[in-house]
C-alpha cells in the first residue's frame, strides 16, 4: 500500500528539519563521557593503590626506625618520641602498645588524623630482648582516598570537558551542513523553477515562431492572390522585397531584382513622376497615389499601373524606407 501525500510531505519536512549527521555529536558525547568515567575510575583505583603502597612503605620505615631505636636505647620507649616526631609523615598516627600486660594505655602515641581509615590500619609486632610490643599506624583519608579522588575528578572533568568541546564543534559542523543543505535545496528549487520558466518560454517561442510563420505565409498568399505588385524599398528607393508578380511583369525572378533601384523598373517617360511621388511620400508621410507604366529591362513592353506609395518612419532614423503597391490597369478594348 502506498503512503498518502500528507504523510510523505510530513516525512520530508521532518527530514529537512533534522540536521544531517546529528547522531555524530551525540555518539561523541556519550562515548567520551563513558570513556572519561571509565578512565577516571581506573586512574583513581591505581592512585589509591599507589597511595596504599606508599603508606605501607612508610609503615615499614617507621617500624624499622622504632626497632633500631629500641636496640640503641635499651628498650626505652620514652627516648623514641623526639626522633619519631621528626620522621613522622603527615596524615598518619603512630601508636606503640606493649603486649606484656593487658593495658589500653599506649607506650607512645604520635600524630593526629581528622578522618581515620581504621580498616587500613597496619600493625607490626616487635620483640626486643623478650619485650614484646605492637606498632600500629593509622592513615588519614588525606593520605589514601583524597589523592585518588583528586585524580579521579581531574580525569573525569578533563574528559567530559573535551567531550563537550568535541560535541559542540561537531554540532556546529552539523548546523553548517544543515544550512548548506537548505541553501542547496533552495538553489535546486529555484533552478527547477527557472528550468520550468525556460521550458515555458521555449514553448511560447515555438508557438510565436509558428504563428509568425503562419502570418508570413498568409501574408504572402494574400499578396500573391491580390493580383497587385507589392514591394518594399529602402530609404534610397532600392528594392528590399518584391512579390512574385514581378516575374510576370519584368520577366525576371524577384531575387534578381534585389537591391535594384525601383525607378529603373519605371518607363522612361514616368521616371520623373515616380521620383516626385517618392519625394512627396517622404515629405507628407501619407499614401501617395499616381498612375504610371512599369517597364523592366527584359520585359519588352510597358504595363500601366496605379501606384500607391507610403513612407515607413523610424523614431531614430526618420524615413526608414517605403512600401508600395502597383495595381495593373485593365485596358478596355477599343
């Protein structure tokens, strides 16, 4: 079943309204954001693992330092406070408890933490000359989780910002493409209209040419059927056109008379009258009528005619030529 014209028009309008390639910036934004979150999580986990390894190394270094000081000072914990305070890193708390008796009071406690992470506390048991003790280090969130969070947010913000930048740039390119497509569509529509106009003009031209040909053919037929000699002269009186009747009167083809002064086709005795008639038509610009005889150089006889002459005017050149009609007089028998 075919779709209705309304649905087809609606579908074409929707397609023209949607920007071409609009899925590209959407995919860039989604993929970029997803990759940024994934990379941020991985980098954060790696940073947290590195921070924990660093914390473990700090714990071992403090345990070794405590063990060394105990051996040097004869297991006197009170002498550990000054060197340990100097070597104590930030965001870490150190506590030394004895395991020889059950007591909750530590032998030594250094450092302070604001956000303790008790699940990451490390403990090491020491035994120096039979005196057993426990060294405990408690990290702060600033030492373990904060660097990981900072790395995570840095990667996340940077990745999302780059994704947004790529999204905006691709969206701009889609807008430019849509604008160019609309312009192309308008140009194609205008071109189609112009082609249709040209086709219509060609049809009108053919119709006018056919009408002109028909008019010309009709005029020639009427001229030939009228029984009169019809001619067009230029402003000097030379023949520009002469009807076919000239062949019967002058015994010459009309083409042979082209550019010939019409005065030469007048009988010698009437040439002056023809010149005066020509000048009168030039001055008065009205139809001038006169009787004279036509006698061509090859005709051998003269033909009396009634000549009508009219000047053709042009706004620029003035007298552009003449039109004449020569009606043969029918001679009555004596």
